[in-house]
C-alpha cells in the first residue's frame, strides 16, 4: 500500500491541508502523521557592555520546555488524526523540522510528503515556509504542498 507522510502541527491551516490532501490523494493510502518538536528556545540574558549574553537555562528549564512542546505536539497529532476520521499512525520527532521530515520519509519509505506552505502559531516553530522549500529540494519522494488558498 502506498504511504503518505503528513507533516502537521495541529493548527487550523495544517488541519485543512491534511484533510484536503487526504481527499485528493486517495483513501487507500496508508497515512502517517508527523510533527517535529524543535529544540527549546531559551531566554537570553540582556547584553552587558563588553560581556557576551548567555542563555539563562537550567536542566530543569530545558526539560520543562521540552515536555511542554511534546504535549503540544501530541495534542496537534490527536486533533489532526480526529479530523482525518481514521486510524492513522502518529509520530513525534525532535530536531530540525526539515531534516527530520526528510529522514522519516526516507526511513519509512513514504511515497509522498504532505505539508502546508506556511504556518501560524506553533507551526511557525515547526513548519515554516522554509521547511516546505527545503522539502521540495531534498525530500526522497514527491512533496505535496497545500497552499492556504488551495483549501479555503
């Protein structure tokens, strides 16, 4: 069975892109939902003249941010899976979104990657326009980019 990897963040835009892709591609495809949690963005100390700023982070802060991102990612996968109305595989990966989407697509033998053309909210941290651009040039399979106007 052909495999489609849907990269999502659970935003309204990503949800609409996923449902549009499912309707266009074929109900017989095996769908996997993927969201990538980027490394936590840590606050930086205010610069002091002559002294470089350093991240203000403790292991606990980093762990808390990572857990909050993981929970948000799981909620986005659950929301998208529910909207697709079927039993779909779900994955959370950690790292650079563009590189991880390509890696997962290659490892899983995906036949197509579905991604929105841009994002908002959590998707700004996960699936930016630069990610879809990267996928178009580096993905191991065809990439289906759904624009906002494609599903409005």
